[in-house]
C-alpha cells in the first residue's frame, strides 16, 4: 500500500471513530472531564483544554480507533438484536462475567504504560461523569463496550499527562 493511501485510510479511520462517538452522544469534552477527574489532584493548574489535547492524542492512535469502531459496532448490533445467542443476551445485559468489553478497553489503556491500568480500574469502578450515563442501562440503549472504551480513552489520556511532566519522579532523594 502506498504511503498516501495509508495516510488516507488512517484519517478515514480517525474521522469514523469521532463520528461514532458523536452518534452515541459522547462528546470529547465529556472524556476530557474524566481526565480532569483523574489528574486534577496531581497536576497543578490543569485545565480542560490540556485534558482535551491529551484526549485528541489518544484518539490519533490506530489501535484506539480500531477499538472504538469495533466496540460501538457490537453495541449497535446488540441494540438491533442481530447477534447470535447467547452472545446477544450477554452483551445486551452487560453480563458481569463477560469481560471481553474490558479486555478490548485494555488495548487502549496500555498505549501509555501501566499507570493506565490503575487509572482505568479506578474510573471503571467509580463511574463518574459520562460513564454513569453510559452504564445506566436505559431501555433500547446498549453501551456494553462503549462505557469501557470511553473510560479507557480517559485513562490513557490521564496516563499520557502523567508521563508528560518531567518534574515528577518516583525516586525520592
């Protein structure tokens, strides 16, 4: 594949990812607010604009785009009752022992190191902001994959932020 075609495909994948998030009523500022929630205690003078910049950086990663498109498509198919049984019921009910939704999210979480895992675990447990809405199980709406994907994007962006401050160190004098 020529380089120009690769750039076009990547851009198309990026645009489709953003489009799907918007169609599912997830704004990038919603994700940035989750990043703020995760990092405001650690980064002085953190702004929503800085959080949003880091969300954009995460969304530029191809593996993140692939997870967004795959996860949202599975949620949509479940809403349309188009999955085979018992997968249809498992995803529709967001069965606790299913776990594949979290595994897909981990592909996003790992983009910026192991701190992403702890960020994701915390935010997945607490479910602040948009995660509460996505996990509310409104009849007719299925967000089994999307809630974990959004949390993972926020966790990865928070990790990126944490790694970007060279004055922070785990080494004490």
